[in-house]
C-alpha cells in the first residue's frame, strides 16, 4: 500500500472517530438533560405532596369556624383528590393543580370572614406553611421549566436532533399556569 492509501485510511479513521465522538457526546447530553428534567419533576411532586398533606388540616381548621361553608370544603377536597392522581401527564397535572389553587383561594377567602379564625394560632401556622409551600412549588416549577427548555432545545439542535431521532427521546411539556391563574389577584380592604 502506498503513502496516499495510508493517508486516506487515516483520514477516514479520524473522521469516523470524530463522528462517533459527536454521537456519543450528543447522546450522553440528551440523557443528562432528560434525567435533570425527571429529577426536577420529582421535586415538584414532593412539594405538591406536601401541599396535599397540609390541605386536610387547613380544611378541618376552617371547618371548625365555618361549618355552613360545606360546598367550599367539598370543592377543595375534590380538587385535592384530582390533583393527587398519579396517572396524569404534566399538562393534566398542571391543570388539576391550578384548579386546586383556585379552590384554596376560595377557602382562604372564606376564612377571611371569620376574625376569630384569623386569630387562631393553628390557622396562622397552617396558612404560613401553605404559603411557604406555594413558594417552593413556584421555584420547583421554574426549575422544571428551565430543565424542559434545555432538554427540548437539545432535541431540536444539530447534531443531537439526529441522535434523538435514533433513540427514545421525546419533547417534554412545560408546567404552565392556566389563564385565570395569570390574572392579578384583586385585594379589597374593608
């Protein structure tokens, strides 16, 4: 074999090695981003479970003072049950959680009508825990959506889009608020 043949084989081998490196690196990046997305979803799930665990205590505390508000309590309980369902995808879960947030707002508005309830240490503690949990949920949603954005961008970028097409990678859904949840809350002082 002459020198030209050796050079051609060396160039082909280097190109093949470079292509292999790009494919492996792209695949590993997609796996890392997918796992980050899954982990961030798990963090949302942890905070949502915490909120779901706080709700019965909050409902019971308010119910002691406002027994005639049965419809509100039943709506919160039903929304909590729907949101706690494990067979929901990200979009359905977001919708159920948004519904739960709306019914919780009604429950807290009901509580505002009872000054002795607002002064109750148990209610104040539960309300503070719920508020802190809502902040943690907001942060976890933000982190999840950032992870989804990175993952989805990688799926659409060259050359990882070619690798994604050959493997089991699919776009992830964002955890979005419903239109009603985006509107400003109206606060009224009496």
